[in-house]
C-alpha cells in the first residue's frame, strides 16, 4: 500500500497595501480590505498559480504603465489570453470576492458577465435573471433559456406605456440643425469626441429624409447637439429650451429604459453637458450617474463587449466602431468623475474595467482630457501611484505633482488642470495641515494659467462652465492660502474675474464677483483686527527713563582694555606653529 506525503503549503502573507497599513488581510485576490477601500491589491510574490477562496486561480499582479500611452496600471496585455475553459461564473466569483464592487484596477481578460446581442443588454453572470440560462447550459440544454426577468414580480400590472414623440423637424429645420451642429463640433467636438462629424451629418440627413422612422434615440442625440450648439453660438435658436425638453422626454421614456443603446448613452452625454453649463451641480451629477449606469447596462466597460457591439451588422455605418465605443466610455467616465470629485460625491464604480484606452488622433484632445481626470483618485482609474503614501495628505501632494507634469496647451484643458489642483487644495485645507511651499506654488501656477486661459475662452465666446468657476475658485483659494506669495496674485485674479463678468454680465456672474469681493473684505477685516492687537501691545509699553551717563559709567568696572591680543590668542600655540614663527 503506497502512501503519499502531502507537501506542506506555506500560508500566504498579507498583500502589500494591508502590510503597509498594518491591516488584517484575508490573503485572497483582491482581499476584502483592498476591495472595501479601493486599494490596488497586490502581493510580493509573482506566483500566478496560487488559489483564492473557493479554489479559484489567483490572477497575476497588475502591470504599471505610464499615462502617455505606455500604461501606468493595467492587467495582462490583450494578447495574453486566459484559458477559454474558465466559465463566466468562475470569473465573476473571482472578481466579486469582497464586500464592495469598487476597484481601482483596469484589467483585461474574460468578461465576468453576459452580453445579449438581441436586446443590447449586458448582465453580470451572477444576476438572478441570468441564472436560469446558466443552469440550462450546465444541464446540457440544446436551447438554454433566454435571459429574462423570470418571477421578478407578479406581473399583475402592465408596464408603463411608451410615449409618442414628434418629428424633430417640427422643432428645428434640417438647415438650422446643420448650422448649430457645426457650432457644437467646432467648439466641443475636440473635447467630447464621441461622434464622427461626417457620420453624424449623414445620420441627420437620413433622419430628415425618412421622417424620423425608427430613429427616436438618435433624435435625442441630435436635439442635444443642436441645443449645445445654440448655447455656444452668439445667436441662440429660438426653441433651444424646447430642444432640451424634447431630448429629455425621449430619455425619460419607459421604452428607453427597456431597450437602450449607444445612442442613449450619447444623448445622456449631451444632456450632462447642457445641465453642467446651465443649471445646478446636483442635476448634472445625477444625469452623469445615469449615463454611467447605462454604460454598464450595455457593457461598454468591457473590451469583449465592445468588440461584440462593433461586430454587429451596420455598427460601422452609424459610427459605432470599436475605437468610437471606447471613446464614448472613457469620455463619459472622465466627465462623471470630474463632476463627482468637484462636487465631493461618490462616483459610480465598476467591478472591473477592461475597456482599452483611447488613442490620440489629430484634431482631438479627448485622450488628454481623460489623462487629466485619471489623476483624480477615482474607481477604475488606470493611474496609480508607484508607492502608496502613508497619509491622505501625502497622496494628494504626490497627485498634485503628477498633475503638474501633464502640460497641455488647449485652453479647456488648462482650466481643467487648475480645477483639479483646486480640488486637491480644498481637501488639503480640510485636513488642517501645513501645506509645503512647493505644493502651494503648483496650485498658484495652475491658477495663474487658468486665469489667462479663461479670459482667452471668454474672448472667443466660449463660455464653458469652468471658465467662470475656475477663476472664482482661484480668488477664494488665494485668500485661503493667505501668504505674501499668494497675495501678490490676488489683484490679477480679481481683474480676470471682473473681465469675465463683463463678457457675460448675468445674475450668477455678478453674484460670484460680489461674493469674491465680500471674502476679500473679510480678509482685510481679519488683518486689521490682527494689526490692532499688535498696535495695542505697542501702545502698552511702559516708559523707562534712561539713567544719567555718570551713573551708567559707574556700573562698569574701570579696566585697562589695552590688551596685547596677539599674545592672548596666538602665543599659547607658537609651539605648534614652529620655531620660525615670530610675533611682530
């Protein structure tokens, strides 16, 4: 009878983030602590054949890559395929292990969900509506059940009926739509590069010549583009507000929620931009959350789904090629995370993002915009610091330096760079710590560049939301820094704010200028109070009369100060200097 001696397995050590923070680690990948707090879970060993809870293989550690196209943090390269025999359920358990779905890692590999081409819908493999399908496959069914919401409710009430939407041509002519669309693409196209202008123009022609049949979602896109073009034009369209409401009605329609597509995501993106430019921050943030949830509902966060969508017949005709789909996802992600960080709200996070980065193309700065936003500590960002700083303040200092290393010339990006720097400063300000002078200088340099870029944008009639907001925030931050170095730039910042108010004299811009001046007056009053306290100390000096000269002299003993200093200092050391040295 043969016996086999089992080799003793060494217990896996804690992951690097848990070890650095001295936290308890459950040694799976990703571990519970890293999953909960969004840390980059990684281990010191390079063993890729270990196992996780449930006997699942441990994935390899993520690779670091740079933002300039060389990668900063990704998983394996797209050419490194995992075994095809691994099931969707197995991958989903591996990715979902932990108490949260947040992850700051961009990984590549097999999708943890299932994409339904017929309904254009993506669902996680552990979803209730998917389980009958997976069970049918496991039981060997030739035709497994479709993905449907079986027994989701009793079905005792009919679903909400869809509405009828009028033809977009009733609100705006084809000629006017072309005019305001060109205004949109000339100004916002390089930044929000989610559509090919030529394909968009052809789709508009097809829509108008077919009376809008079977293109309701695209009508919402076109209405949003026209509304933004009207906003950016010197002469607005008389029915701009109607165009906004028209697009909103389509997006809010129950049919949009049941059968959504890429055009719905693009239309929500247009709505987010318009709300950010015209209304309160909460409205824009909520709309951007909806846009991100739609990205997940369709599966744009996963490269495998992007390739499936791009391979559908007719996808290229409507501009839904793989590169464009990646742009739609990453630009939507960047806009949402900027809104969330600026508003200090939680962004939408995905279990994992395998969508490949967008490439740089002439005439577009969308890739640069995404690189800027990736500096923000946000879920699923490819950018990660090489070493995890020990404190939140140290992390902000390092991210501020990384932000400064990204030098762009487009005025919108210059202003966005400053907005992110101001976000970092406000968080440091709340920590009540001393901010190093070099970090303060980076903030001031960003602010000075933003004032110049904002005035340039305003002179061209490009009244983006951050044009007025960045300069106003800069004046507030200079007053908060409250140092001679910061005070030297207050005058230029206020002058820039006044020039912007002249460019767009509205109630909101006047209110911003009035508030900035009020804060300046409070700063002056604070300094006057401090000066008064110092003057009060000086006024309280007691008068002491100087004693007579004769009395002063008697206090000093009468000494002969004719001292031979050479003899006093040098003579004791003559023996060390040599016999040839003589005192003069």
